[in-house]
């Protein structure tokens, strides 16, 4: 999917994080909930529906309840694993986000 229409930061950073079985803690659930709350305020102000945003917010709340609001945003993937009784990690040489090098760094 890389290099195609689906290519994105999420695909190159977050998906390998889940595949590695590591849930990058650099952006905590608490900040996701704050941002989702702002989105909800905007939806209400504009007067439209936000079914997907509300479902997303609830899934992040669940992740916060299970793992704490300081856990990384990708921990929401762990909720899916736990509820479904599956492991989304994939065998391979996946780099954790802290191990990824960007250019000359």
C-alpha cells in the first residue's frame, strides 16, 4: 500500500507500531480525548451529525479506562485485540517508532 493512494504517515508509522506489538506512547490518549472533545464541540456548533467521531471518542475512552489516559494513542489497537481475542502483531523486523531514523538523524 506504500507508494499508492493509501500511503500516509499512519501507514508508515502507526501500522508498523501495531505490527511490532509496541504502542507508541508519544501522543497520549488524554490528548486524543481533548482533540475529540473539540471536534464534538465543532460538530454541535455546526449542527451536523458526528456518529463516527462519537464512536471514535468512545473507543478512546475505553482505551483510557483499560490502560490509563497516559497510554499512547495506538493503544486503541490493543482494545481491538483484547475484545476480539486476537493479536495484531505480525512476525517480521518491524522497527518501533523510537528506533526509526529519518534522513540524516
